């Protein structure tokens, strides 16, 4: 792959999901890091360069919306794509208002997700 | 009571023409024109042709006797009140009549004023019973409706909860199958035994996940975050746009689709949700309609509401299913076609819009689904003045 890999941080308490999706994204040549909680996500962000966080909304402890709020405070240039098994428009709208780039309902279509990442890569290149 | 008496439908059954004449003359003065019969069979014939409130029935007549006639009247027309005219001082006949369901009896010769009083009382009793019947039917109907909608709301909450819990494992299956698919495309695995079988199996997993996903996403309402709320649109244009989306599918099946409404002025309405509702109803209508059939979408405005009706000439819904069509997973289509969630979700969307959805159907003739939703008028300034379009009404050029 000639394009620069996107540095992705995948955050979800569903470990099997994180494992499988990260393997898939890595197969596409992206640089994938993983975290299993909001706290771990913020900890990684404080020491690693990340382009986009793919973030589950419903997690025990610090939930996705709170994590998103803190990401945007501490690292305003990091993009966030929200992911959830729940279809409430309100949460999604709140996320987008807080600065999330987009929102996908689980199980997300891989093509949709990668198309979104491609758009991100193009804006980053430009 | 006075003007209600004008509507009293009275039948007089007596073989004595002279007696009938006296009574009829008296009744006409009250503005009532009674039906007349000279015997029981004639009386029953009249009753079979039109409803009657009160029957004045002579017991002693040639042919079918009065008591038998009374029994037959009460059997066929239980809500009709009957006043018996018995022989002089014959209480046995009167008693028998009461037992057979007569309102009361008078012995001949009767005092006309007295009889008129009895007729009025019988009519009043019938009106009161009628009102009670309607009231209890109405209350029963309301209770059923409320029970049904509470049950649906509970089912909706449960279904959404289940859908959410299922989505997480479904996402794992989805990514795992996707990853397997990616691996199988690798050049190193090109010559691995059973590769084709594995590719095929992975494809089946993906198809199954997609099907399950359609169900869970539908249950969750599947509303995208970027869908705007209120928009100012012309209802007729909104319907035309929606029809354009389903026209190809309908025409493939040889079904004509059309809008039947005048051009309309723009209103503020939840356009996205409404479009979703109309699409769901149209897709259902297309499934239910045979080749050569027809689907018409109508729009009516009034009382701050817009009413959209989707009428098909399809197979119709049997009465026993009408109550169940809004339940989740109720479907008359084979498995795999139709999730059984379309109308369930549609109803939830309509509820969220503060609207109502109703269905009328006749087996073999077709079904009409009507959605009524509130709307707001556009810029009030633009809506004033001569020739200006009235909110939600026909637009005048």
C-alpha cells in the first residue's frame, strides 16, 4: 500500500471485537493500537501519536461520551469515530456535537468504515 | 324527548282495520306514521325490511298467534320493544307475553292515551338500552386499544434491549468472518485444500450477519444521526419523491402507483421520518398486491394534521390478523422475506411523531393504511393575503 498508514486507536471493552477488527484493519496496512477502556485510551493518547480513535459508546467505567469529551479537550486534533450497539439518535447527536467525526451502528459494514477512513486519509494528505 | 319522538318507528299489528285506523290517525297527530300489518306474518315481513323501535301487537289474530309472533320478533330483532294487546281481563295472555319478552301488555278495549304513554315508555327504554350498549362497546373498545398499545410499547422496549445485546456478539462474528475472508485472499493460501469451500462458508456467515443486522437495526429504529428533524416541505412533493423511490420495484411487478391529491402548500413536518413511514407502507402494499394492481397515495389536511393514506388493491388482511399486524415479527411472508418488523417500526416512528396509524382492509379487495401526523404552518406572513396558499391546503397558483 503506497498511502501512508492511518494511526488508529481502537477502544472497546469487547476484547474479541477489538482483536478481530484490529486484525482486519492491520491487514489493510493501517497502524492499529488497542485499548479496552476509556482510561486506557486516554493513557495511550498521552504518549502515542494517533490520527483517529474508533470508540465504543457503551463501556463500563468511563463511557464513550465522557472519553470523547476528554479526548477533544486534551487532543483536539485527534478525530473520533463512534461505534455502538445502541441505536439512540440522541447519544449519536450528542457525540457529533462534542466533535465526533461520524457514528456507526454495530455491526458496522467494513466497507462503510474503511470508506470513512479513506476520506480521512485524503483530508489529512491535502 | 319531543323531537326524538318524531323519529319513533312504530309498527301496528292488528287484524281489526277499524282499530288500526283510529290509532294511526292519533299517531299522525304526533308526527308519527306507523307501519301497519293485519297479521303476524305481515308484521315480520315489515320488520325484516326496516328497523322498528316499538311494535303494538294484538294477541288474537287469525294465522300465527300473537304470542308466537312476539317470540319470533324478539328472536330476530331483540332490541325492538313489543307492547301486547290482550283480550279483556286476560292476565294469563299478558303474563305469557311478559315472559316471552314483551315490554308490557294492555287489555282491550284500550284507552288510546294510555297506549300512547306505553309506546313512549317503550321507546325511551329502547333508547336508554341503546345508549348503554354503545357506551359499554366504546369502553370495551378503548380498553382493548389501550391494552394493545401498552403491550406494544413493552414489546418495543424489550426488543430494542435484545437488539442492542445481540449487536455486540454480531459485530464479533462480522469482524471474525471478514478477517477470515481477508486471509483466504492471501497468495500464500491460494493452493490450500478446500479453499473454495471455506470462501463459500465465510460468504454464508457474512450473509447471515447482514440479515440479522437488518433485524436488529430495524428494531433500534435505525435512524441515522444526520437525519434532520423538522423541514419545510410540500406534502405532495414529499409523496412524489417517495413514490419515485419505489416506482421501479412496483413497475417490475406490474403495479401502478400514483398520488391522488391537489398541489399543496409547504408545511413544517418531520420529513425524514414521514418518508421512512411512507416507504415502509408502500413496500408492504407492493408485497400485498398482484400484477395489474394499483396503489394510490392520498393526502388530506385538517385540524392541524396531515393524513396520508396508502391504498392498495391487494389481497387484504383477514380480520383475525388485523389486531396483530403491528406486533413485532408478525409477517405473512415466507422466512427471509420481510422481517415482520416493518409495521412495528412504522408504528413506533409514527408514535414518536405524535401521530396515529390506522388500517382498513377487506380480504380480496385491498388495504388502506392511514397515517395522521401533526404539522406546523410555514412563515405566517407568506401565508396571508389573497391568493396565498393556506397551510396544508391546496396551493392556488
